[in-house]
């Protein structure tokens, strides 16, 4: 095993896995007709005590296989 396998990645004292779980929960609970942007996801994570940049949120979103806001949007049927 590579050496980094035995150490957890931390961002600002929080594990990356914990932040990713919180990010996934936010996306799961969002309004599908108005999905949150990466910046809005950062703001919501900060309210939960996770301080990360927008770029980090986008990186984690990509790693989780979650598309950007435009790809998560469901169109309203009139």
C-alpha cells in the first residue's frame, strides 16, 4: 500500500471524507428545480462548521460523481 493510504486527508482540521458526506447530504436534500451552485454549497457547509473554498467544493463534488448545478436541474412540467 502507498504510504498516504494510512493517513486521512484533513482540511482545516476536518476529514475530507466528513466534508464529502456533508456535501453529498446537501445535494441530496436540495430542491431539484433550483440546485445550489458550488458557492452556495460552500456557504451551506460553512454554516455546518466546514470552511472550504469554492474550488475545493467543486473538486469534492467531482470526486463524488455529482454533476454541476446545471446537470442536476430538473425541468418543471407545466
